[in-house]
């Protein structure tokens, strides 16, 4: 899906770097997506959702622990060793 490529590009080349000692991964991801023009909204069973125009909400969870990733949602994951953020779309 094209939207996931845009999100991956957004978190790979963010407007501000993720600095875990300054902001949470959730707050940083939401800021980056809003800066890119996405409508970021509350989600009951995820950390947040985006509402693409004319499409259903896309839900995301965030974690600093790659072992948390499962097939329950799309994931944004911070790797503290490589200091990179990755997107794991729901398969």
C-alpha cells in the first residue's frame, strides 16, 4: 500500500530526530506524521490512528522493544542499538 511507503519515508527522514530522552516515541511519531500532513487521531486499541482521505483509519502501535511486534497492528519500532525507526505494516 502506497501510504505505508510515505510513512516509512517520513520516519526514515523525519523533520526532527527522535531523541528518546526528550520525547516519547509515540509523541515523536505523531508529530512527524502531522508534519507530513496526516490527520492523526485517538485510537482505543492502539497508540494512535491516521485518517487518510476517503479511506478507513489505519491504526499504529509504537514500541522501543522489537520483540513486542505482533500481528495485532501496524508497528513503529525504535531500535536503540542502531538509533533507527522502522515501520512494520500489518501483514
